[in-house]
C-alpha cells in the first residue's frame, strides 16, 4: 500500500485552475510499506516554484512516535519516493529535509530506476545545513523519462534486498546453514547463518559471531556483512581454508521490524535494543532474547561449555560525527574500578584493530573511539563479565567489539563512500579474522566427503 500526499492538485482543482487538455505533472511524496522508507507525510509535500518544485521531506521519529518520546538523535533516517514527475522534460527538485536529527553533511542517494540501482546524487548537489531550522537543503535535476525518483539519506537496504541476497547467495550455498534463532516483536524471523566447511569436524574450530542491524538504518553494516559473506563463499583457496578452521555465525538483520518500518535506531516498540544488554538476562525484548539465548547456547555453562565457544564477536553499526569507520576500543580499567575491560581483553582488541587496519585502508583512515562500558551496556560487556572473567577459566577471553561505519567519507582522501567500499571492508574483516586467529591459509584439509576441493 502506498501512502501519498499531494498538496497542489486539490488546491488547483478547488480553484478551477486546471487547463483543459493539458496534462499537469504533479509530483508527490510517496511512502512504500516495507521498503525502509520514512518521512512524516503530514509535514511533507511538493510545492511549485519558478524553476521546478520545492520538495519538503519532513523527518519523522521511529514508529512515527510523537516528538519528545525518543531523543532527536534517534531521528536520523529518511527515505521516500517523489513520484509523478514530468517524463518529457525532467524536473528540477529543490529538496528540503526538515526536522532533521543530524547536522552531518551527507551526500544523499537516489535511484532513477525505481530502486534497481542506487548512487549518490551528483556531488555538485551537496546539501547545505541550516541549523536554525534543522534542515538539509539540496537541488537535483531529474532527467527525462524518469517518472519517480527514490531519495534517501544513504544507500537503503530493504527487506527485499536482503531476501534477494538470502535466496540468491545464502540459501543455495552448501556451506551455509540458515537457523531461525527467534522472532521479532512483530513476528518476523530472525535468521542466523552458520557458515563453515562442515566436512571438517567442529572440534577445534574457532567461532566468530557477527550481528548487524541492531540499529536498523545504520546501513553501512548490511554491506559490510554482504562483503564478508561474499568473501567467505567466494571460492578462494584462503577463504576455504578459513572455513575449515572457523564457524562464522552471522545475523545480518537482528532487528527486522525496525528495518521493515524504516526506523533508524529502535524496534517496533521504540526500544533501543543496544541498551537492553545492561540487563540481558531479564529482558523481555524478543530481538535481544533471540541473540542472547543463541550466544548462551554457543558458550555453554561452566559445567558444560560449548564445543566451539565464541572467540570473536563483532557488533556492527554506523555512526555520525566521525570521518571514517572506527572501532570502540574499551579502556583496560577493569581491575581498577570495574569499568572497561581487563588488560588481556584490551590487548586482544588492539590486536584485532591493528589487523583490520592492515587489511583495510578504509578502516585505517580513521581514529578509534574509546568506551569504558560504564553501566555495562552493549553485548561486549556481557561477553566480558559473564564469560571472559569467569573464575572457572572455562572460556578463553572473547574479543568482542563494536565496529562502526560512517556515511560520508570514502577510502581515499576526498572520496565519498559507496556500498562497494563497505563490501570491501567486510571482505577485509574476513582476512583480519584469519590474521587474528593465526589460521593456516596454506593448509587446506582433505574433504571428508571425498578428495581435495582444490
Ligand atoms: Zn548503532
């Protein structure tokens, strides 16, 4: 179902201004359900100006909550269709993204082929931020033969895109096993993909956990995940060796409702899942329960530890206000005052960050941020407090860290990031895992199902 606002046609009709025999192009703002779209239709609209149209896209809170329920910093995703364009002449659109919850300058993206492909709008259309009205303004020229333009803050990643990836890439591959680890508050499946070479016994394999989309419109993460998976499944000799020595457990869409609804940071009930980790054992929030129970299953209990417990956990996000992708490295303060992490875990984090910086020039562009895990939020604190420092010494220390993409900067000075750049970063994550775990990339094992694969 489409919802549309059209401010001009009704008034023209009321005023009797329609010209008989003349087809007036009348652009309108449209939201499509389930396509990660969000603006406030009531406050949005299209108005004729001298050289084209003024398109107001008023940003809306997650779940269209009233102002004040969520912090304004949660209002950071917009995506809408502007339809009804004049295909004879093309259109000039003066776009105003109002009520914005971010001031960062980000070159928006558009699709001129109804969502098939996405690019940034021309660099000459860089938005100008007006802090007095919380508005980003930019002007675009839509070429002829384009009846509708899809516009978004950044590259969208819709449920249909994930489904296409799932059907086309994940499900057909013999080394991928899909597990439904739970269902969302609105009863959508939460999938985890177990990716390993099952012809090699689980035994000593290192488990690598990756989850993404806790914050559902932090879209660089989806492309990182696709890049990682594509590398793992890409039939390279090295990736095959990695999958003989590891078990990747990847949740590409941890918050499917939020993604479906076009939320930026919360689930269908307006809950910021990330903060549920301060008390994960008590949470009744479906998405967090699904992740936590699955982690518990892999880690086991001190009396009965998991066969291949998690060694690396990556919590994938994206952030405003930083120039390039970065990690949140935790301060090694744990013994002193109970914040941060142990020195041992800190050293593991530094080792991880260094390896990924070596593998990814993009990652290496930025500076890392610090976190002391005050109040023990985030999944990292659960991995640390419950497993790493458990007195039984049942578990090896877990390297659990948040990796953040950003929205503007690309891998080289002056460049602007594309989805491809984030896919490449995902591929670098695959390499960095092999570095971190000191995997032997030369030693391909004979497949138990018969013969060498390569
Ligand atoms: Zn986030």
